[in-house]
C-alpha cells in the first residue's frame, strides 16, 4: 500500500514537472511594441535593431507607426490606452512631451550601465561612442527579457 502511494505521488510529481516544462517551451513570447516612423527609416530600424533584439531575447517585437505629432501621444495618455511600449521621438518632440508630462521618468538605478559603465542622471544608460554630437542621443537599454 505504501509502495503504491509512493509510486502514485512520484508519478503525479513527474506529470506536474512535465506540464510545467511544456508550458515554458510552448508559451507565446512577450510582446514589445515600438512606435517609430513609417518608410525607409522604420524598415531600417526594424531590420537593424528590432528583429535582432527579438531573436536574441525571444521577444515578439512589433512596429507601430506614427508621424511625430504629439496629439496621438496626448490621446494615449489621456485615455490610458497605450499603443506602444517604446516610442522613437525626435528631440524637439521629446522635450515638448516631457514639458507636458506625457512621459514617465525612468529611475536610472534600475538601468544597466552603458558600454563605458556610465549611467547618467537623466534616466538612461548610453554608449558615448555611438552618440552623434549634433542632436541625437542613442540610448541602449537591456530590458531584462530573458524568458
């Protein structure tokens, strides 16, 4: 009787482990939606950045398009109906969005250091070798999506 009970418990435990492994192997990848510009720029960005990131991190990276008008961002914030996780801003639009409090500040303590181990106090980690000195800052963030 004890042997039969032990055998059934072991079989149940093995079944639970098998179901857990099958779930982890077959669950859908997390979705990350990036809102960027239409046309050649957006296609190049998807090809050079989004697809490789998605493959490396097993994330379903999707693209949403926008024309840079803050009306769309304002509407998303007011309705709390966000169509994107990441938005590609031009600097003037990003500054306006910050002034209008449309963006959330990211605590720099949760971000990893950039390639040169520099974490700035503006809320981002960046690789200084990839910064175009004219007007563009390239922000590199590891989202920690390793599932």
